[in-house]
C-alpha cells in the first residue's frame, strides 16, 4: 500500500479483468439489462481513472448533463469507494484518512476516497464539482480534496425550498460553472448538444416511469449490486445514449419477467451490497426479491429542453432528497402505493445523517400504510462496522414475519 504506482496498476488490472470477465461470462441467472449495466459501470470507472486529464470528480447528485455534453468523464466518489470496498482495501484507506486527521464520524464513502488521495493512489483530475444538497459531507470533502490536489472546484449551492428566485439563483451558478469548465478543458459547450442530452434524459425518464408500473406485478431476479449500479444510470450518466439503451433493455426485461412470487422488499436509501446476510437472502432470490430503492426514483419529471440551464436548476432543487423530509416521505409513499411491496427495509449507513435522521418518520409512514418496516444500522463501505450476528437475527425475524 505504500507503492501508489503499483496499486494503480493492480486496480487497473483488476478492473480490466473484471470487464472482460463479465463480457465473456454472462450470469444467466440475471436479465440482459443487468449484464449490460455491469459492463458499463466497470468500464466507466476504468475509463475515468485512465484518463484523469479529461475527467472531473463529482458527487452522485452533481449535474453531469454538462459533463456529458462536453465529453468529460465523471468519476463519482461514492462509486469509487464502493469499488475499493470490492477490492477489500477500504479499511486501509479509511484508517489512513483518520490517521491524517479526518474525523471518524465522516461518511466512509468520503473517508475511503480521501484515503486514496492521501496515499496518492488517485491521479488528480482537471476539475471537481459538487453540490451543497443532501449530503453535508460533500462541501468539506471536496474543499479539502481541491486544496490538497490544487484542482479547480465549483460548489453549486442548492436552496432548501423551491421558488422562481431559487431557480434563477441556481441557473446563474450553472452558467458560471460551465464557464469554468470551458476554461479548464479548453472547449466550448454546444448548447444544441446539451439540449440533446436533456432530450435523451427525458426519454430515459419516460422509460423509468413505465418500468415502475410493472414492479407491482413482475419480478426480476437480480443481485443487490443491481440497484446500486442503477445509480450510474439514474444519476451520473442519465442523458447518455448508453443509459437510454439500458432502460430500454430493462423495460423489455420486466415486461417479459415472470409474475411476482415470494416476498417483495422495497429499500430506502442505500443497499448494503457487501453485507453477507443480505447477500444470502436477496441475491437472485425467488423467495425475497428487491422491489427497488427510492434513491433511483428521486426525480421523475421532465426537464425543460428549450432552457436546459433552467430545467436542470429545477431538477436540483426539486430532488426528493433535497429540502424538507416531507418531500422524501411523499415520494416514498407514491412509490409504495405504485409498487405495493410486502415490506420496507432501511439500512442506516453510518455517517449519513440525512438518512438516519429520517428513520422514524419513514417508520411512521410504513405503520400508517400497514407495511412491515425494518431498520438496521451499519456501513455500506467499511465492513468492520457491521454487526453481522445481530443483523442476521433481526433480518431473519423480519423476513420470517413476512
């Protein structure tokens, strides 16, 4: 771990091997869309790491439509940290970050990414972009990384409430952000190309809404990683032709899927993809299957194609994870009414205060709707923070009740 160049080569080798492995050996248990998305996600991480001179570090809620239009490769820190946990080196990266003065209460996604920076594993990008909304760790983390790497940073300040003034405020920031991107990457934004990205995003979101309508009666057998990989499609790369194709495949898969059987579980926020108890019960399971996660449906409206700056500004403000908790609860209620799951699970990721703080409000909603609700504390990245035995006891009791 003290030889960053060697680590870079090993990570690149691992990603390359993984890409060719999933390209050649398709997991026949899952749908075609799973196979396609898995390949795309691995390749996107690999491409961003191999081309730092044409990449930007972002958080999951960054407006990446502009990066797609400018042909800049985004690397979102949450995905990178998940992959490092997949390589089983997240503990060393987290310990490194904490040993350099980073608070142990910071989200492990951020600590893992910071640790990789401290060890010089990551090659610095040309630009950094984040938002003030949802995650209170974004601004301090990106400010720290920007200063550490001496890389330009733009922070989009997203107002808590929606208003015409708020939209104009964010729109002006987006215009300024694009000017910064143009200066750094020495290229001009083609407004028609941005409109095309937004047009594709609107088509994609139409497919997402159609997909939602099938979930109450159909079942796709997928692993837990599928919902998390879908964050690439529903957030960072939405507006790309590749993600439009993914949702076309996903819609075909759900249309041709067998009728729902077993018990259907809806997840709030994140899925603990490395937690063995959850893997044992949910991966490709007929008995207990995943009905979705609210994080993949946090914005379901169209964006104004004629004025994409204004449209994207509205999207940032009206995201159901931004603003009052009631906005998120309303969306969860809408999704539950549409999907009609048998149970709800919220895995409270340590360090995510927004998620943990709303737990009992969502539990109250589930009680009113007559749906069993389970919340567990744990960590989606740092496996040391998961009480495996305790989680198994509570999870098994919940599933047995269903």
